[in-house]
C-alpha cells in the first residue's frame, strides 16, 4: 500500500516498523463544544483507514486523544462558572454519541491530557536537562534553535519563522518562534503543581507525551487535519525527537479541510453544522458517502445539495439491497469465491492501496449495486450483493446492514401519539387504547403527562 507522507511530500510504500502491525496516533478534538462535521472528517477517515488495514491483514493499534485542558475550555468553564473538567466531560459524552451515530469505531486508546500531567512534567524536565527547553518565570519554552530539522514537516525555514513571529504580551520567551511547554497559572485557571510552580501543560506537548507513552518512542503513522501541520505537528515532532533522539512518526498523514462558505469549518469561527444535526438531516451513510466521495487529502466544501444527492444515492442503494435481500426469502445468501469476485476484490484493494482512494472504491460499490439491480444472471446479482454487504461495505462503513440508525423512530412514534390524541379528542377510546396496546406489544410505552404524551422503550 502507498500513502502520501507529508514529511517527504511523496507517496511512499507503507512499511510498518514492526512487520504486520501498524501503530497510529490521530489528534482528536478539543472538547469545549459540540464536534462538527469538519471534525468528523479525520475521525471517519482514519477509522476507515484502520478498517482497511485490518481488512488487508494488519493488526492496528489506533490512539486518538481528547484535549481536555485548553484556553477555550477554561473560558467556557469560567463563563458557566463550572469546573473545566465538567465542560470537557460534557462534550466527551456528546462525542461518543456523535461518533456512534456516524458508525465510527472507538480507537484502541482514547487518552485525555489531564490524565497524563505527571508524564508531561517528566517529559519537560528531560527536555530542560538535554538543553532543548528553558524556564522563564514559571513558564517553560522549547528552544526551537536547538532542534536542527525544525520546519522540515511543514516545509518552513527557521529564518522566515523568526522574521514572521512576534512575542505576544504575557509571553516570556527568548525568541519569538519558541513555544510553550508549560504555562504558569493565571488567576481563575486550573493548575497542577510542578517543579516550575503552579501551571498547566501547553497544547503541543500533550500529543508528544500521550502518543509515545501509548505507542512507543517511534511509531508508524501520525495523523490529523492539515490545519495541524504547523505549528502543532511541527512542534510535536521537535519535542519528541529532541527527547528521544530517534524518528518520532515514520509517516504523517493529513486530511484536507472541510470548508463552509470558503473558510475552514471551525468551532472557534462558529461556521459549522453539528454532527447531530447532519445525521438527523441526511443519515450516517449519506455523510460517509459525502466524505468518501473526495480524496481525503483534498479540501471538501460543505454543500447541502451534495449531501442531499448523497442521501438520494444511498437511499436508492439501500432500497436495491433490501429488495434483493427480501427476494432471497429464507435462502441464505451464499456466493462461492468466483474469479469475478476475486477480480473485484483486487480492484477494490488496488484503489485503496493507492493512497486510500475512497472515491474510486465508492464508485466500485455503486457499480456492484447496479449489478444487484440489473444483472441478468442471478448468480452475478448474488456475487455483487455479497461484495457490497460482506466485503466492501464493512470496510467503508456503509451499506453494512439494512440501515436503521438514520431511521427516525422518534418521528414515527410521534405520528402515532398524535393519532391517538386525535382519537381521544373524538372520544374514540377503543382506537386510542388499541394504539397504546399495540405499541406496548413492541416494547414502546406511552406515558400521559401534563406536558403531553411521552414515550420510552
Ligand atoms: N474543518 C475541518 N475539516 C477537517 N478536519 C478538521 C476541521 N476542523 C478541525 N479538523 C480536525 O479535527 C480534529 C479536532 O480539531 P479541533 O478540536 O482543534 O477542531 P476545530 O474545530 O478546529 O477547533 P477550533 O476552532 O477550536 O480550532 C483535528 O484533527 C483537526 O485537524
Ligand atoms: Zn495533537
């Protein structure tokens, strides 16, 4: 398999450090608000990339962090007058709901920054000892000039960085391009005790610490959105290689940005659509289709029209697959491994082996769905059905099973509740009780409350 490595700017053969095993770290969300559709791009892309590696026979260890301490979380906590961890916890819970709704499998590890403060302090102490960092009035900064290949990942030159940067008020660094490893606590900020006084970790250090603690000093792939290449990933690489004196991540993979009216969709700009809203409107498969329809490295423009088209396409696909499944009756769908099946699997793999080309893989899935709908030969239909349901669908996480999770059960029950109310108004208690009774048989209980009828399973 070949992937584009941001570090070299080339498409390279993926050769894991340990044969047969791929260790991946992905930068996860800063949890101070709902995650948006843009944030779902790395989560969907790299979960699916992991599924594909597993499909190809690799063992994968995937780690994705939660940044649960950060300026933005602290500001939100102070606004609401609650602890910053309460804010983080709230949006982590929401993250799980959203990622389930999008069919994203949890990573193997989901570390949180505040669980790694001891390790962060140890890491920084080591950097100071090795001459890569210095203390300045309770802050600690990384000395960028001490790391020779600084700028290699993002393709920037240190001289240009020095010329372009300014020391901001409140920063106590020697040189403008140096960055904070540890920040002394200001008033009303959460803090931890450290050898440099009360304070908290800077942003970049957390990912160096959590990735190396969990995956080792060198691992295979570091991933995230392209917005993180500079300064976040450049700084992570500098810190980690400065401490351990060996290559940090062998490959760097970056997804392009999802844009909203031309700008990056972002929590801080407020130009976003939440995942909850998007799932409700379009359903999981349509969102995944929309994301996979562009190569992961290209930017993608949020477009209601394209999402609507995606919804129409997957609804049609699901209809064809469901109709075919029903036409099979009790017969178990079984397709012998024919040469045609092997050929199509080879084609699917060739696309994804070429820098994870999901648009081509997706087109192949639709070609198979057309076979299910139109092939004259029953065996061919069965083979195509098998490929979608059992081979390709589970890899891309679409058309896996008859999709029910975007089916709006709440909406359906509300229709029945309204009908029942109508019958009650007309004093037709026989019909209204029948609706309640039949829902009860399905395990759905209706409760009449002063605020109207509620339901639960
Ligand atoms: N618009 C986007 N398109 C694709 N990926 C994105 C987008 N915005 C963020 N990401 C990625 O989502 C992950 C979580 O990022 P983060 O929580 O910093 O999101 P954010 O919306 O950019 O927040 P903020 O506005 O506070 O910077 C990162 O891997 C980041 O690169
Ligand atoms: Zn990170």
